[in-house]
C-alpha cells in the first residue's frame, strides 16, 4: 500500500439475524372487540407513561431494586406479566434514548472540531479530498464563527445532560408530537391527529415465556388462530372467557413463516406478540416475534467456493455483477432499482422488492455469497464539512445503509445465502480505473457503479482490484511468471490451450465452398450471371 492510502480492513462474513418478526392482520373484529382493545391499550399505555417518567427520574442511579419496586407498583393495576412487559419496554426505550443522546453528542463534537479547523485556515485556501479548505469570504468566516459559539453552547448542555443521565424521550414519537403545531401543513384535523397520538401511546405488548401454554400467557394465539388476551385487573369485568380472558371473534393466519411459528406454539416455546392499530387504514395488526440462535458463520473460503456477486449500493439502485471463483466478471451486469421518496412504508417496500429480486437472481446463478460494502457515513453527514455541497449531503443522508444491511442479512439468511462485508475504500475509484473501459463495448455500456461492483466482489475474494500486474521488464511474455491474476497458480487448465468449439473457424473455408462460390452472383457487374449456372438435381421418384 502507498503511504497516502489508509489501511484496508479484511472482509468478513456477516453473522445472521438473532430474531424473527412476522405480522398479519386481525380480521372480522366486532365493535365490542375493538372497544376492548382500545380500553386495554389506553389503560396499559397510561401505566407505561407513568413508568417511563419514573425511570427517567432515576437516571444513572437506577438498579435492580428500583426496577423491582416499579414492577411491584404496576402489578395491582394490571398483572405480574403485564407489569414485567411494561418495565422491560420502558428500560429498552430509555436505553435507546441514551444511545441517541450519545450519537448527538458525538455529532456536535465533530461539528465543533471541523469548525475550529476551518476557521484557523486562511481565507480562500483550497482543500483536499481528505480535508476541506478555508472559507471563501470574510462574511462566511464571520457566520461560521457565530455558529461555532452556538454549537459550543449546545455541546456544553448535552455533555452536562449526558453526565447527569438525563434523556429526552416522548412516548408516541417526537415527530408526531411536533405535528400537533403544524396541522395545516400535515393536512390533518385535530381529531385525526388526536386519534394517531392516542394509538401511538397505547401499550399492547406481551413477552413470551417458554414452558407456558402456546408460549405466552398474556396474549395467546392458538395453532388454529384464536386470539385471546389476559385483561388487566381494573378491566376484568369485560372478560368473555374463564380466568379473566377475552377472546376475539376473528381468527388469524400468518402467511410468512407460519409453519415455523406453529411449531414453536405446539412445543410451548416463547413467542412475543404486539397488537397495534393503524389509524389511517382503520386496521388492526398483530406482530409475532421470537429469538433464534445465531447460526455459525460459514467460513469465507466455503462461501466463495461458487463465486460471488458484488453489489454496489447507490441512492436509487443496486448495481450487481457476478464473478467466478477467479474474480472474472461473467455475464452481464444487473441493476435493481428502487425509489426512496414518499412515506417510510413505501421506502421499506421498495428496498424489500429490490433485495428480493437480487436474492432470487443470486440463487438462480448458483452463487452462495453476496459481497457488499460496510458503509458508515456518520462522519460524512455533518454540514460543517460539506456545507455548500447540499446535493452531496442530501445524497449521503438518503442512503439507507443500516436498514438495507439489516434487510439483506435477514432475507439472505432465510434463503441460505451468505453476506460478506468488505472495506468500501476506493472501490468506486479503482473499479472505474481498471474495469469500466475494458468492459465497455458497442453493445454494452458499463457504468461506474457496475465497475465498483466488480471491485467489491474481487476484494471479498482477496484478489487485487486491478486487472493485470506489471509485465516483466525483460520481455513481454510469461518467462518470468504468469502476468494475469484472474486465475490462481494452481487452477486447472490455467496454462493449457483453449477448448476447441465445434463448427467452422473464423476465416476458414467451409466444406461446400466450391459449389457456393460457383453459384454466387459476381459483385463487379450487377445482374450478370457467371459462366456456370446452378442446375437443380433431378428428384428421385419411387413407386
């Protein structure tokens, strides 16, 4: 490696998912069923809000005794299992807010550090690819100096909050809470917003428990699709089944992984359930989830035994190319497009559709490994480094790196494929330098993204990204060793002759050249026949 290039990380096999979540719709619910679900969700949601307030008040002084005390306070108002689910969800929400506060603190530190660096440079100094230069004018320098004071003040407040253990969290979502003040822009009425806000703050979630009937005592779904839930103590008068349970009218069926869930339910293994209401569609859904042991990663050499498919992720498509075991691109490049505009559900559906097509193509090719870049744009999203280049910042922020990686790993594991993560350094640059022009022809235009997918696949295989090594200085031959690095030294047939294909060779004389040459019309005089004319043979007539 050159001195100016950073050290590349070795490729590794991404471990599979540790859990499964499936969803289906609750159909044929009566008005009484919906009323019971609303009352239970609102009651448990109020308890969850109270418990979250207590957890945030404890801060860093929270311990196991405080957790047990919170659970004891909630048990008389619900049940022991409902109280356990509420306190566990509260602790996870506080931990998530804590991680978000740390990420925001690191972002502020990066912004302050970049502003100080650029303010110390002379005006108009040009930057490099690794670091930006100075500001262009005195006016911009003054504006950035004022912004530095603002960020330093925010950083001091966030650091004090972090050290004190204070977090900022809203049950129902901060975005939905702020939408209350912008109802005309959101095209919502106050009643519509209120319905969304209340549904988002409901709590209808029950953790699974191994050894119990159907894997869950609080929300139980039998193998035949019957849904029943344990009512909290204040709402026990609404029960329509023994032991304070309420059985919903409709039956459900899980289309995706339904057999796997049925096997777990039959064996009384833990399955967690969550019931939620989509106010916009007016539908109720139930989500089943359970943990699964993380499968042992396949060795890298075994995963690459059948070749690899290199995938380059972009803002609107996935560029993929299949590589054989020697690192040579085979076939034609493929492009799987998606549209990341619109709602979050639309973007998620677009990603799932593109990944589904990619995985089906990989399985059709017989390849067992998919190579992707281990992307992380945390340090590149700050506006202090690319302040004027808004288009680039919008492009980086719009890349769904985390969601796409999680989706790809989960879906590939379900289809028996292996995902290999590689270092993303210089893949686009070196791919375009060494592969874009040689693979471009009159019938195929190779893009920069297609060339980057080849570089990603070759890096996963351990091959260098360039096509050929430097020829020997003594002579332009193979006297000093084979110059092509696509094939390994021990590859069978590496130095052998080419396999002969059946049929006539190029520029060879076909066997019937004499007969066809005699009947061919000369090109010198148009419309004039040669001396010899072709006479059709007489037919052999038989009785």
